[in-house]
């Protein structure tokens, strides 16, 4: 086994878009326009490759995205 100085090994970053599903449903039924659907795009999100769930409460609270 050998040591490496590359600290990016195993590090996965992605762009993530969080969308309010209630808004999507309302738009699909014609209650609001597609431009009124609330969403936020987060850049450089670190992915936990061992995770089985995802919690975005702080993101949802700050941007009026219901959980």
C-alpha cells in the first residue's frame, strides 16, 4: 500500500436542484404557471456515497421549499 497526496480521491461534487413538489403539482393542474414553481440550484454539493437518505431542512426553510 502507498500514500498519495491527491486529496480529491473519493470526493464527489455535484450540482443539485431542489424543487417544491407541491408547486410542481399545482402547475401540472393549472393552478399556477411553471414560472411560479419554487426551486433552488446548489453548486458544488459534496456527495456522501454511503448515505441512504438526504436531509435538506436548512435549504428548504431558507427558501420556502416545503419538505
